[in-house]
C-alpha cells in the first residue's frame, strides 16, 4: 500500500495530472485540429527534418508515458509515509498503477453519465418526481398566508362582535332601567300634579267662600242700613204727616230739626258705608295676596317639575339616538361579519378547487407573461421610435429657433437699412385688408398670437438700446398687455447684459401717467402730481433700479393697476460713456378716436411746435429714437391709412445715425 502511494508521489520537475486527464488510449482520439497552428519558421524546420507519420507519433507518446510510469519517482523532500516493498504487501491487496487509476476514473465517469439526473428532461414527465416550480410554491405560500390572515381577521371580528353584542345587551338593560325610572318619574309627576290640582281647587274654594262671606256680610250691612233708613223715613213721614195734620207752627221748628237729624243720619249712613268699604278693600287685598303667596311655591314647583320632565325627555331622546347608532353599528358589523363569512366560504371553495384554480392561474400567468413580454417588446420599440423622434424634434426645434433668431436679425438689419418707422399690426386672419393686400406693414400677427412671440419679434430692436440707440415702442393693442411686453423686453435686456462681461450697465425705471389734459402723475410715488416737463430726458419723477425681472413686473402691475390714461414706461440705460432711453408708451387705455388723434399728431410732429407733455413725447420719439407701433386697427380705414403713412415715412433719427 505504501509502495503504491510512494509511486503516486510527483517530483517537482514532473507535472501533476489533473482529475480530468485522459488516458493514453484517449489521447489517440484527440482532434489535432484544435492544436495551435505552427509558425512559418517551425514549418520550415519540420519540412527539413521530414515529419514522421501520425501513427508513429502516437506510438512515441505511448512509449514516453509507459517510461514515466515505470521510472522510479524521486522527491526533493523526504517523505514521511513508510514505503513497503512488494513482499510486505498483505495478501489479497494488489498494487495500484496509474493505468488502473485511469481505468477506474473512466468507469466512474461512465457510470455517472449513465445515471439519470434529477433535472433530466427525459424523466421530467413523471408527475411523482416533478419538482414544484417556484411560482407554484409562492402561490401556495401566499394562499396559506391569506387564509391564515383571513382566519385571524375573522377571529378578531368575532371577538369584536361578541364585545359589541355584550355592550348592546348592557345598553338594552340600561335603556330598560332608564325607561322604568322615567315611568316612575312620570307617575310621581302625575301624582304631584293631581295633588297640586286638588290643593288649587281647595284654595280656590276657600277664596270663593271667603269672597261669598264678605259679600254676604256687605249685603247684610246694606240691608240693615236700608231697613234703618226705611224705618226712619217712615217714622219721619208719619211725623211729617202728623205735623201737617196738626198744622202747628210749633212743630215746624221740630220738623226742621228732624230734617237736620235726617240729613245727619244720611251722612252717618254714608260714612258707615264708606268705612265698611274701606274695611272690606284691605281684607279683599289681603285675601288675594294670601292666595297668591300660597299659589307661588306650587307654581314654582310645577315649573321645576316641568323642567325636570323636559330634561328627562331630552335624556330619553339621547338614549334613543345612541340606541339607533348602536343598532346601525351592530348592523354594519353584522354585514361585515356576513361578508367575511362569504369571503371565507368562497376562499374555502377556492381552496377545495385549488388544483384546478392553480392550473388556470398558471395558464393565465403564462398568458399574462407572454402578453407582458409582447407589450414590453412593443413598448421598447415604441420608446426607441419616440426617442429617435424626440431627438429629431429637438434638433428641428433648435434649427427653427436658430433660423428665427437669424431671420429676426436679418429683418431688423433690413428695417434699419430702410430707415422707416416700423408698424406691427394685430388682426384676424379673415380680415379683408390682409386678404386683398390693400395695405402692407412690417409684420402682421393673428389676434391669438402670444405676447411672448410678438415681443421676440422686436427683441432685436430693444437690444439696440444697449448699442447706443434710443428706442420707443407705442402699444395701441388692448388685446396684448403692455406690462407683459415690457416684462419680456426687460428680460431680454437683462439677459443680453449678462452676456456682456466687458461693459457694466445700470437700468433705471420711471413710470409717468399723462392725461389728455396734460396732467402728469408719478405712479412710482403714489400718484404725485408732476410739473409739466420740457424734455423727456429730464423728467423729475421717482426712479427705481431694475435688478430682478420678477419683482420689477410685480411693481409695474401694482402701480398701473388703476391708471386709465397714457402711461410712459421709461427705462434709462446707463453705461460708461453714454446714456440711452428705452420707452414703452401704453396707448391701449384710451379710446379709438383719441388713438387716431395721437397718430395724426405723430405724423404732423415736424409741423407743430407745441409744448404739451404729449407733444414733447411724440416729438422725442419722432426725432430722437427708433419707433415701433403695435396696433390692432379692426379694419378701421382711417387708422389703417394713418399707419400706412407712418410705415412709409423715413425716420430722422435713422438718417442722423
């Protein structure tokens, strides 16, 4: 055994055979076409040395291998494994050579090749050995988890239902006890009301009896007095008759005395009746007061009991509302529990039909995956087409932008070369004067053209104020805001200044309102009235520095919000060596006849020498700036004729430059 192991040791000079090395018998079957091609130099040497045939090469290789197997193996380092000789080998143990090792190794490979794999496609059709797919395992796990979650949810809902049921039972008991207590209170209230009614009847009877007794006493006294009066009257009549009968003069005095006595008795009778009345009135008032005092606590008690009854009635209504809410909540919970039960039954039914559902779901998943793959492929193709189209669109857009910028520069250069006043007209596309070509202007825009597009068309003119030219723009079109045109123009100036690193510019803004009566107001200074200016370059109004375009636009909107006259937006451009003025005059706030009057004044500026602010403004624009008119004439022939005249007039400022 040791000798066999010692024979398998490898010297440092000898290469160790790998496990997948081929035996000499297999070397004969090697395809020599896989060898590295020989160089031209080696080919020449081989031709000179006459290459032996292929069978001789195989024999030489076999002989070399046998010599290596029979050659004793020596090692640089002494081996610690004991070496046994052939005679020391135990009986029944045969010595292992490399050829035997190769045969054993090839037989193992053959056996492994003949043995079928677990994932062998030939055996995958056997259902009992089929390994479940990952999607089926995930579906089964997800279904079990959903079933467990629904079971837990059902248990939780069942617990909540039991709790709500107990709470509802307790509410029913509370409602019954409350109802019994309310019935008892109602009975007590009815008893108390009956008692109060009885007491009230007794008091009313007592008062009535006292009133009847007082009336009876009063009648008795009246009858007694009347009887006394009648007796005295009869007595006096008898005495008077006796006196008449006797006709004695001595009795006349007695009669007069008796008459006096009669008068005194009548007075006494009146006095007695008055005293009786005075005695009866306080007694009656006292009885009424006592009656009211006795009734007051009863009425207070009645009001208190009524309030308590109302409070109890409100509590009863609140309990009824709570009962209805609890009943509705219970119904909702019962519906939810019923739905959960239905879901559980459906889930149980689906679990029973799990295999069929699984197969159908797998088929659907395969169809969906196939459809998804098709859609993804289609989407990828469309996305590629879109990307290509978008890139082309961006390239064309950039080309169009460059072409428009170049066109604007060329048109501006042509208009500078012609030296005429510029006119931009905004009108409908169906306008007759455009279709019939009766008039021609520098540019004609549709009524729905964006303000930004119009401002871009005269941006080259605005930028000329940075190169030493005064610029005046008159806006007569109410459809396009002067504030927006001014904002775009200011943004163009600021952007252009940012690209000019060598020069430093400062922008100052003034805003003046000019009425047709030649009243001037400083809109930046809360509408302060200004004195009429003689020179547009020396307006004594408040000035604001322009640093941020957004803040500037907000300020302009605020100061011009309530203005209704001509508004002069004046931007002073100061640089080292010169000062230029960019003016935008808002004429859109005045009427059409007034606009026509302004155009007529502009045409006749050289003939008139007026000193009003409007005339000074028009004169400066005519003689000292490059002018642009933006007008929406609406087929007004008079205004169109004036604009045609202006558009064909040479600019003196251009001729000077």
